C-alpha cells in the first residue's frame, strides 16, 4: 500500500516560527515521497490545531501523521489520541521535535535551523512509512496498593486509596506510624497542635478495614511491573508477638535498660523495650536488642518476659518475610534533617545548647521531654536569649546543599513566636537570607511574629557560633544595617537543610527509581506529572520528592492516591506496545539478550531453542536489540530498517 | 628516610628557632629533611586574580625544583604551605594554566637553564605538598612519634592555634575540616599535653595587617590570645612565624586595652615536640620569644 503521510508543522507561537521558516518547511515536506499532505499552524496542540489534524486525516485519507512541534514527552499522547479519533492507529502518529532540538538551540541562524527542521521531519517521515499499526498490550492487574512510609504523606495516600475502594498495605520502618509530623509541637500558620490533627489520622488508617498496617517492617524486594508487582516485606523481629500484646506497658515500665530516644531527638531516654511515644500506633512496644540487657548480658535479665501478663515476649523471634502482590506502589519515605555535625562553623554536635529544629520542636511539645517548657539542654535553664538560624546547610552550594529547604523560614518563625509565647521577656532573634513565606496565610504569620511577638529578624548569615562563659556566642552580620552583630545567647536553634531519608536512598536504588543528585525522588515531569515516577506503577508522595510542608505533603499524597485509583479504574493494565520481539527464523539461541535484559523480560525457550520476549515485562529499552549478534531482536516501530532509513534521510544532501 | 624540605624565607632568616627545631625533631623521628638545593621565595601571598599565571610562577618554579628531588615536599610556614599547595592545585586541575606556567618557566632566562638542565621536564603537579604536621601524622605516624618520645608533656595546658592559612579554602587546601580541625589536637595528644579547646583557634591573627593597620591586627590577635587564656591555656602553639609574631610580640599592645591581661607564651609546635623528644641545648631556642615560655615549662619540670 502506498503510504499517505500528513505533515503538520507547528509554529508554537514564535517559539518555532520565530527561528524556523515554517511555511518553507511545510512546502518542502509536501514534495517529499510518501507525504500526501502538508501544512502549518500557530498552535497545533490547541483545539483548532487538533481539529485540523483530524479533518486532514479524513479528507486526505492519511495513513500516518507527523506533527513537527515540541518534544514528544509533551504532546505525543495528545496527537496520538487525536489520530485515533480520526481513524489513524496511534502508533502511526509521530512527533518530529523541531523545538527543543532545533529552534531553541539555533536561534542565531534561521537558514540553518530551517534546513535542520526539514531534515528532522524527513527522518520521521521515513520512520512513519514503516510504522505498523499496534495495539496496547493488555495485562492482568492486581488491584491492591503498597504505600511505603507511614508519615503524614503515606498515611494520607493509604487512606485515600483505601477510601477509593482498594486494598492497601501501609509499611512503616519504625515501631509506629506518624513520621516527623508526630514529633512537631504546633504547626504554622494556624498553630494547630500537631498531635491533635495527626493522631486521629493515625488511628483512622490503622483501623481502616481495607488498610493492612505493617509497622517495624521494611521492603526487602520488589519484582514485577506495573499492575503486577511481587513484594517481599520484612517484618523485623520485635521479640514479642504484637498480635497478642495488649499494650499494657508493664514491660516498658520495668525494663532496666535505657538509651536515648530517637523520637525525642536525643533529649530524653527511652527503654530498650519501648513505644516511641505514648500515642504510638500501634501502641505496642518493640524490643531493641542492641540496648537490651537480656541480649547484651547473655540472657541475664528477662524481666519483661517474667512480667508480661499475656506472655507475648519471645526472645527467639526472627525476622519474618511476608510476600504479597500489588498493582501500584506509593513511595512516601520522607526526609531527614541534614546532620548537625556537618555545621562545624556553628559547633553543631559539639555544643549542647546548639540544637536542631526538631529538638526544639520536641522541647516545645506539651508531650515532649520538657513538657513544653523551653529549657536549654546543658543546664536546664530557661534561655533568656535564643538565636534561630535559617539556611543551615541550605542555599549553600559552596559547602553544603544548594537548594532551598522551603519550610525552615516558616517553622523558625513559628519557633521564635512560640518561644516568645512561653518566655515573655525573652529575646528571639532570627537570622535569615530571605524570609520565604509563599503559602496561604504565611506572610501574615511572619508579620505577626515580627510585629506582635517582637521577634527580631536580622537579614544576614551567621559566620560562627562558639561557647564562652556559659553563653552561646553568635557572630553574624546585619546586612541591612551594614554591621557585624555579636549576640551572647543562651541557646541557638539551627534550621537544618531537609535531605532525603538516608534509608530511602537504598530503597530508591532497589526500586530503580530515578532521583536527583541529592537523592530526592524524581517526578516524571516537573510540571505536568509531579506525583508519578518515570517508572510505571510508582507514585511519589511527600518530602521524599523534595522539601515540603504539611499541606503540600498531604495534597501530593492525595494526588498520588488519585493516580493509583485512576490506574485501578481499569480491569486490565494497558502497556505500550513499543517493545522488542525476536525473529524466530533467525534467532540462534545464543542467549545474549537474556543476559543483558535489565528487566528479565528476555527468556530462553528450551523447547524451541530460541529466545523469547515476555510482552508483559519488556520495557522496550533496546538493550537486547543492540546486543543481538544476528539482528533477530527488533524493536516494534523502531526496526533496524527504520533506523537505517532515518539515518539516510538525516545524512542526505 | 629523606624528604625534600622547603624552609621558605622566614624560616631561613627570622624564624631560625622554628627551622632548627623542626630539622632536629625530624632527625629524632627518623626523617632527614633535605633542603632543596635551589629555592626562592614562594610568593608569600596566593594571588586572587585567576587570569594571570605570572603570579603563581614563583611557587610553581619551586615545585618544579622539588620534583627533581622527590615526590613530596615538606614545609612548615603556614603561608608557604598555603601558597605552594594552592599553586600546585592550579597546575594539577587546569591543563591550560599548567602549560602556560611551563612556557613561562622556559622563557624565563634565569630559570631556563635551571629548568632545562635541572628538572629536564615540565612540572605537571607531580609533587605532594605536605605540611610538617601531615608528615608526622601520615608519613611517620603519630604512633611512631610517640615511641620516640623521651618524656610526655603531662599537665601542660596547650592551646593549638591553627590560624587561617592552613585550613582555607577547604577544597583547595584539603588539610583538615576548617570548622572543627583535629590534626593539631591529635599531635598534642601524642605529646601527652592537656589540649585546650578554644573558639578562636581558626580565626585570623591579623596577618600582614600588622604592617598596614596595627590596631586591627592587634585586635585580631587579642581575640585569639584572650580566648585561649579564658579556656585555661598556659601556652599557645602555632605553625606560622607571622602568627607567632602577632600573638607573641604584640601582647604589650593587647594588655593596653584589656584590664588584667595575663601574658601567655607562644611557641612553635616543633619546640614542644623537641622538648618531648629530649632535644635540648641550642636546638630548642626560646631567646626570640617575647613572652618567655621557660617559667611555664620549668614549672612543669620540662626544662
């Protein structure tokens, strides 16, 4: 059959037309073999533009379509939909990228850009001439989700997916869900008590009939693909049967071994058998063997076992691997604070009265180690002067992290305000680079701190903090007054940079999820697909993707949940058919493809003695095609023949 | 073990007490410091201009001389160390500047013969510039040093003063953490001293400002000395002749603005090392010290 290809050249406003002579391009392409129709338009992606494509398909009986416009990551799907509506197979609709790969990079040379645009389109015409009509591959799907991380984002995502009607597993590494939000005192800009808004959600998710909550558990392995993941979850040995435990707390009361509390950020002690905090969910302890007298002293102790009224203590317990199948995975692994020890210039980790923002949160919290009183760690004195420092490790490409951690301006403002509420005649200073208050009610909150609570905001950075005569001496600069500032304070609170959770990096590696150079999970598109990972079936929620405050984390979690619900709305999952296939006649069965396939999609058919591609698994990466010595492995709609023709078109003239 | 040694002008002329004690100590720990047969001033200040290779020719020439002698070059003065190390990094990291510097060296009539006949090859950053402290820690080993000690300096409260030149800029000097360094403390630990931590140990002593603006320089060194005193130090040790000068010889000026100012001796770290190694006599010479350290040392029966 003779190909009848339509070429539609987009101006993209002046993005393309400002550099490329679009009229000439359309004209030239009209003369190219196989092209039955060629035209140009200002915005091809707009409704009139798409209508133009659809009408032309019908009018000129087109067999294939080339839209010469922006990158296919933007609008390939758009035009494939339009093609399908008008009767062209979506996989015979191609994008020729003449914006990112042409007009934007050759702005100085109109003539050359125009010639290049023509070439780019010609190569795509060559490809389209040999494009087959394909159908998406339908694969069965497990309508059950896995949410990794039990902070506010994970909890929200799990609740939303469960409320949409799907089974959900919520896995949390620690003994309780709640994450960092459970540690916070009051939240900006409304000063809601964090516990008051958090704990009901924790209870709700734990009691939800469609949520299976697995705390003190970690993801051991994930295999499979979207719609059909197989997960192995390691239930870490808690050395007690948490199903039998009634949470009476006797063991925790009597346990003789103590260590520093992670939940209280080292400001208090906890027992070796413990729940991180009294409102923990589930409110059942775990035994930390690294600090347990029984384990450290060869079985000499055993008090918890003796005292437990329901006999749930089991020192022989081992990790248990639970296997399950899910169709989608939400990663909500959260953040850590940048290590305070890295801030040597502020004596981080060296001076007890130079503390982290999370330590100050615990201090402010009514259920914290000081029961809400501000007391400095060194001597328990109520500090009369406190200095708060923003950008400790953030916005510092020279020495630390280059990015803005987004939430520090607001929470330090809140810290200073709450400190003033508790210590009325105390003096609070906030050193800032810029006060960034982009959120609803945030600017008003900042103004209130400065005007009503007399928090002194100083624009400038602190160069050094040191202790002398029982004081924390802060050397800074007030750049608005143009002078150096020395403050003899009682305590300094560092607004440390937000960094991805350390353990989440290993998880991202295991799941093969893209991250940015700092380890934050990368979204599929920064604007248009902010809650999806590039890997199909993985969704992102919360600070694992980048620094976020609570409302944003919750919004992203709900968005991720709705994406999961969207996926689950179909009975089967439809995969892209642009994958590899093996020519059975020429395959020699050498198994090179099997060894190079990163997805284990290429397998060896022992009976036939040749390789085979499992359509449901192949991602179309092309590794086997490059490796196959007999060119038996081919990519659908990107065959060797197509590639050669495209190269020839590109090299012609 | 022989290691090439670059004394620098100050140790050659004014700070002989530093130079002599360092050489003797090296011998005692099994290192022969071999002074470069030819060397010139290091330039004393690392240039801030980045587009003028001329400014680093002096240190690069010295490094080229050192390359003939071995793969390491040990130096003591903080300024020399600073300039040599940074110039070396420029040559290593920037091929264009390396080539230019070598072209200059070849074109320089005075240096040409030396470079051609002496080094016979271009300088490409092959020398490792080591501070004497790094030599003790990484080449000899603090444990080895400890074995050679004749006595430990128990109970002597010593404040290690780094100054700024050894540590900054961090990425170029790669000497220690500029905020919380530890190489000096570990050294003093090796000698058995009571190490005094003080906040101003990495602040500037005033440096060359002593020439242009004495008040400013004295203010800087007063901060350093005051902080060491406040934290209970009996003696301050330094690695730099200029720091020694500012901290030691300006104590009368410091005393003018601080009521009850107590004087404190400032010595080179090699002088304390020498005492611990049992080196005596003319090799450990305190005659150039303004504030005499001998009473403090005698008080601990260390003399």
